[in-house]
C-alpha cells in the first residue's frame, strides 16, 4: 500500500503561482511513476503532468510551458510548480502514483482556485 499526502493548494489571482507538494509513504519503493491529475467542477479528472522514475516529465498540452513537475521518486516526493495560472486551472489537484504492477494510488486532493 502507498499513501499520498498533498499540500500547497489555495487561492491565487490569475497570473500568479502556486507550488504543490506530494509525499508518499508505505510501500513507496514499489512506485514506478508519480504525477498530478486535476478535476474541475463538472468535468472529468485529467492528467496535468507526470514524471517517471527516471525523471522524464510529461505534460498535458493545456499546462505545458506553465507548469513544471519535479521530484525524486526514489525519495517518494513530487512537486508541481504552477506559473501563469489561469481561471481555467481552477480544480482539485490529486497526486497520483503507479506501482510496477500498474496499480494506481491517489491522494485526497488539494483545491486550487484561480480568480480573475
């Protein structure tokens, strides 16, 4: 089992920045990749960014160039630096981890609200 705890959400004005953090515990040695998903009101959960155990990032088109994912999966931590935030980035952001068997784990979510 892997437990994920996020922090860093909040309210920010458009154009501002926030940094999300996620720490994994439990069987974190089994993690093959980590990432951030987000779910806006009335919409499906979608990938924002993810990073492989080898440090290779992948971004959704909507956040590329504005968000940066970083961290050390071997140390069970991942961060999401969000710059130039837009109102459409408003969502609950969930930390995600995948183990080598493909099992997915989710954090409880942290709310990011971007005002006009």
